[in-house]
């Protein structure tokens, strides 16, 4: 069975690429339309059910209805209006 370090190394390029893609197209708060679409496309490709929430949010649940412990993760997807 694959351990966590092996899995992390296996998906490292994917994670780095996704971060770079999202950071290359920053969107301000409540205007993250393309970022939301990208997240929903990834979840669909992974077979993870989700729903849109609020204006540009996405809520996904892994193993819904299975009982047991629950872990909630939250991530900001908006960019800050800064001049570099």
C-alpha cells in the first residue's frame, strides 16, 4: 500500500501545476468565476460530488452519510488587488 510520502511525491507535479495555473489568473473576491469553474472541473474529473454555494463558492463532501468523524477544510480562492 502506498504511504503518504509516496503519494505526495506522485502527485507533486500535479499540485504545483494547479497552483501555478490558478495564480496565473487571479480573480478578486466574489469574481472568482473562472477559478470556481476550474475547481468544479477538477472535482468532476475526480468523481467528487459538489455543489455551488453563494456566488463563487464550492462545497464538496467526501463519503457523505458514512457517519464517523468530520473534518472541514476551507480555502480562500480570491486574489488581493496589489500592484507588483
